């Protein structure tokens, strides 16, 4: 019997304030999009596991919701998810936006990592937007706040220093057998990633209160021999007026959402798809745990 190959393995949780660049970093590391991105705060609502595999390692990166003060039960859910992911990982990446001033939200995150006591890297993101002198000032400031095991300046969007970050991360991991086949990039179900791609397009195309009040449910995925894969999904909103905005005049908005989402879904699946979208109103769903469960969010968080 041949010996089982061992490589450096472990779980790395990515945390930070909303819009710090967590999902951008995960997609960059994987060289493929699995986490949605937009300029709206609190884009990520669920944890998303990205599996990175190379010749000497397999690392599971956990993208978490941006840490913030919850305003409804969905917000509570998101923060419990983030805390749970931190406790279950070998390393935490705290990613900050180098172009933003330190605030109470940043201090709140520092307090969390102090309490949970997990080895933490400080990632200073978007260094392409500031001077080298500013980077040094940020490093010195954060060194006085917490004993980070590593401080790594990066640009997640432009891939600056990301390879070095991976090399440094491997030093803190121990050899073990691989957890996934080499071709796996996420253990999130297909329907979950598809629903997130649809939600991303709503975030990108709508304004005002709509982005935070929607959910997407995949009603059906099917395929007949010789035909495109058929996907039926429902966009859930909280008010009737929002339904009208999602559909748009003469259905133009929902059509554009579908066109953009279908492109990402086809890249993910590697095949042509037919995407059918519907819109449904469920009053105040974000404040009702039973509805949050029904819309696909993890049930155990509310136990």
C-alpha cells in the first residue's frame, strides 16, 4: 500500500469590516470567482469556503460577513457566523482598508480577536492607493493594538503581495492529508453559489434600501438530455414597492439582472443555462428566524 501524501493543511478565516476586500482576496487566491462582490456594505451574508490547493498545501479559506453592529435578526445571524468561523480556524486574516481611518468598528474587531485568541495576520489592503510612508504608519499603529503574528501589506484587487501572503501562511500550518480532491474550489452547494451570483447582480443594479432587503432562493435546477440546464429562482423582497423596482419598467431591470447573472453562472458550471427569475414579497423577513431558516441560512446558528 502506497503511503498517503501529506501537505500543509488548515482553515484560515478572513474577517474585517464591510467592504474591506475579503471576497476580492478570496477570489484572487482561488483564481476563480466564488464569492460575490459589490460596493454595498454587508454584501456577504453567509460563510463561503474556498479551497486552495497547490503542490505542497491545501488551505480552506473562509470568507465571512463584514463585522458590524447588528440591527435585525439577520445581522445577529451574520455576526454569530463570523465568530464561529474564527474559533474553528488555525489562522485569522484581519483585512483592513488602508485608505480608511481607524474607527470604533475596527476597535470592535480587535476586541473580538483578543477574546478568541487565535493567531492573526493583519492584512493591510489597497496599498496601491497610499504611499509607502502611510503603510509604515499603519503598521506601527496596529502593532500597538495587538500582537499580530504577521503583518502583510497587499492589494487584493491587483494581486500585490498575495503570493507572499500564501507562502507566509504555510509556515503556520502542519502537514496532514488533503481534505478535498485537487479540483474542488468550494464545498458550498451549487445552488448556494448560483443564488449568490443572482443576489450580487441585484446589489450592483439597485439603489436605496433594496440591496439589504433581498434574498434569493433557487426553486429548481434541472436538465433534459441535449438541452440547456434550466434554473428557476425567486428574488425575495420585503415590500411591494421593492418588487416593482426589481422588475423595472416593462421588465427591463429583472431582465438585466438575469443576463448578468447567467454569464457568471455559465462560467461557474462550464455549460449554457436558461435562467428564469421571479420576485416575491415576504414582509420583514430579516427579523424572523423561521423565515431566515426557510430562505436557506444555517439553522444551527439560532440554537
